[in-house]
C-alpha cells in the first residue's frame, strides 16, 4: 500500500449541493426556496400560520391547570440515604434534614422542602426531619430504629375560616341541586 493509493470508503464523502448556480443545475434562480418573501429568507417563519384558516394550536382546547403556589420538593429515597452513610458522606448519628443533606453534597440545592421516599433498604438509625414521608419509607425508618419529625405547614386562622365558609357554600348548593332532581 502506498500513500497515493489511500482513499475514503465508498459513500463516506458526499459532495455538497451547490444552490443557486444557474438553470442547468436544477437549483438555480431562487435556490429551491420557492418564491420571494418571508419563506425565502432564513430564520423567520410564520409560526403556525395556516393561510387564514384557524390554526391548530387555537382550534384545540386549553387543557390542564397550573397551581400558582406549587411547591417543588427535594425527593430522596431511603436507599440513597443508606448509600451516603456507607460512603461516609455523613454519619448515622447526625440529624437528617434538608440543610444537612445539601451540606453533605447528597442534594444539589435546597428547594421548598424534603420528601422521603421508600425505595431501597435502610440499616442505620436516623433522626429525620422532613415535609413528607411515604408509608413505605416510614416503615423502613422505624424498622431500623429511627425517628421521623414532620414539618407542619402553618395555616392562618383567617384562611381556615375562609376554607370552611366556601366548603359550607358548596355543600349547600350540592344539597339544593340534589333536592331539585
């Protein structure tokens, strides 16, 4: 084999299409872009325009609901806690809460709270403070001899009264409609 005999495999090198090189090339004049105007230019497109017909994104109904004060919780499995203890990232005697997990590098950042999930196995005795704990996680923590402290959400009296008032109104209207039928 010689250097002048080396060549690429068949089909490895494609020749690029040279657009706008005369009528004979088949891609001359407007270069395969149709007429002039917005569609002939690069970048800009009429998003969702269907020639005056009601566009699809407006024909379909709006769906779903976005809660305005939705909270984003950090979620961690009991198996991940055990793995962190095995890797000596934090010791079992230490209190487990959101701040300690972030400090140990187990969680990247503190969000709105901590939710403990039950996937995996826990052998260490832990004192956990969290916003939510699943039933399976609670069982595995208590089986290992640990304890759980739930962070309670403080509800103002005014909010509780308002909620009770709206609930009473709803039940009244439901009873009325049931009586009319």
